[in-house]
C-alpha cells in the first residue's frame, strides 16, 4: 500500500510505496491520484520499494512531481527541491553496500522503540520481490547499535525491538562476520538499564548457538520469537527456495519450548502457493500444532510480477482464499489456547496506551483500572480472563 504524509509548511505530500504484492502497488497508485485530486497545488513525492523496483512506471504518472529511490530518500540533500532538481532520482539499489549508522534511526512509540540494525536481503525466495527494492544485506556495526540502545535506555525506554529485513543475517557483511547472538550479547552488556529487548521476525535456519542460548536463558530478552516459516511441506519449501525443512522448523521450536517453556512463537505462513496440493496444505496445518505456534501471520498467495513464483502453475483464487481462512481459524484457536494458559496468573504488562498493554510474550492485555497509567510503564497485573484475542485483568494487589 502507499502511505501518504503531508507537511503543512510547504505543502509536500510523501507517498511511501510498498511492493510486497501487486495490490500494494495498485494501492500506492490510487493514493498518489487521490493526493493530487485533493491537493492540486501541493508538491507530491513518491518513494519506497515499488518506486525502487519500477521507477519508470511512476515517472510516467503526471500526478507526481518527484520520484525518489530507497537510497535517495535517506539523503538529506534529496529533499532540497528547486528548479534544478532532477524529477527522477533512483539508483541501482544493489550498488548500495554501506552499513552506515543512518540505518539505526529509531522508530518509537511511547511504549517501545524499534531500532533497525539491518536492511536488504541476499536470499532470493521465489515469491519475494523485496530484495529488488531494498538491495543486498547491510548491517549496522555493533558499536553504533550499542551506543544508540544505551542512549535509549538512559531515556527510560522500556522495550527496544531489533528489526531488519533479514535480521538474522546481521553481521554477514561486517569484518569477521559476527552473528546476531554476538550483537544481542553486546547490547545486553552495554545497556544494563534496558528492561526488555525483543527480536522482530527471524529466519529460523540462521539462529546461531549464542543467540539460542541468550533467548532461552536471558530474562531481559522477551520470550517471544516470530519465525519466517512460510510453509510446512518440504516440496513447497523447496519450490519457495527456502533453506529449511519442516523437520528443521519442528526441531527448533521443540528445542525453544523445552529450554524456555514460557516462550511464545509466531510464524509467517503462505496459503495457496503454486502447485500446493491438499496434502501439502495439510502438512502446513499440522506444522502449526507440531511447532505449538501461538501467533500466525497468514498471507494468501498473491503472484508478484517479476518473481519466479508468478510463473509457476497457479491455484484457483477460491482455493487460496479458503485455505487462508482455514489457517487463520487455526491461528485463532492456537491464540485462544495460549491466552488460556495465562488466566489466573500474575504477570508484568508493558502499557501501550490507556488501559492496554502487552506481556513479554506479546499477548495483548486489557487492564481494567489502569487508564491513567503512562504508556511505557511496566505494571503487575492479575490476569482473569480472555476473549480469544486478548487477556483482561486488573492491577495486582
């Protein structure tokens, strides 16, 4: 989709485009046309992954004043517009190799701060267009990351989330090729006042031994991982060009649950990948229970122009829709069972907004008598019930 923001001082509207699906690109174009219709005199700039991948088609849109690539949008000089400014500035993203500290600019809510420590991806899954929009994998050096997070901890930030396009590839482009576990250990040591560190989506096959040890033994690391699994059938995984098998996924999840029983696992899963048979889909359903997944992020397969999967034999859209619905329902059942395990217990809740927060394992919580509690505060809550989506409780006495 396209995200538009408008500056009131000089009437500049920025559309940040997404390229994950063809529908996302269409949505970006609609946003651009609507922005021009509603703001005829504004300067309109398009950037983001869809622009990076197909700059010419956006350059052909009369509604746009300027078109910026993903590298260009991070440069201050790109936003100084004058009569000499080129209308289209999109360079080859694959030529961007720096691991500059500007990547680490954090995105913060009042409850948690997201710190991007990695960008780009060197893998070429057959369904994914993102590497062509974000370029090759680049890492922020550990020293920069630790300094930033230590500074956030000094400002009383309660939770930091490490993020990246391919987070577990962090370090592959740095001297000595350090692994993500090393970075996490340095963060914990360098920011001793940080209450909670969380990892965003990771590639299960790239979880190094040091990271596994930290995730399962360090109480300041949130007991929650979101795994990029995508499917539960080995043939489909092979056709996706994934690097793990269903057996790898089941083994890792089993080890994680055994080493840290309170950990909650989530996963991305694609329903209706090309050539997926009923039996193959059943393997994905079975994987959800065998891995004891608490959270599912389900994607109905959508062919993305330019990817190998778009050229494979496609399933009927009705089948894809039905399978996605089936997976989502299973996900709801898994989440309800996970939440039920918390009922009757007392746990710490990181407040996000008035009366709402999350446990360390990312379970949502409605706190009845905490409407005046500031976002970012960690409070003790007696968990009493759940509605299948979130827990509810009251301040512990």
